[in-house]
């Protein structure tokens, strides 16, 4: 899961779904006022925070601040004549 804090509007849906539905507190609102942001406890990486990678927070995010990390590399199409033997 990749976090983009520039897109976050601090709705708190990711925090709520993680805590109330999954019973895990991987995310939390940190700070007060204009300095508030969504992060893990002590700003540790998400994979070390107890997150099980279920993706419920990604589904609930209305702005796309949370997305799945792209692991597949894009393949380049090759013309069929390269595969034909003469």
C-alpha cells in the first residue's frame, strides 16, 4: 500500500475501517489543527505497523491517497514477425 499525503483530506475513513472493522490500529491521526496527518504509530513503515495488507483502507479512501503498489512491470509488445522463423 502506497500513501500519498498530498491527496489526503483527513476524512479518517482509513483509520476507522482499520480499527473498527479489522481490529488493527495500523493508522492514526497524528498532530492537531493544521499539522494533522494520517500516519502509523511513530511513523514506522506500514509493513512493520501490524498492517495485514487487506486493502480495506484503500477501498475506503475517497481521494486516492492510498493505493496499491504496482508490482508488475509493463511489457513491451513485440511484432509477430519477430517470432516467425524463416
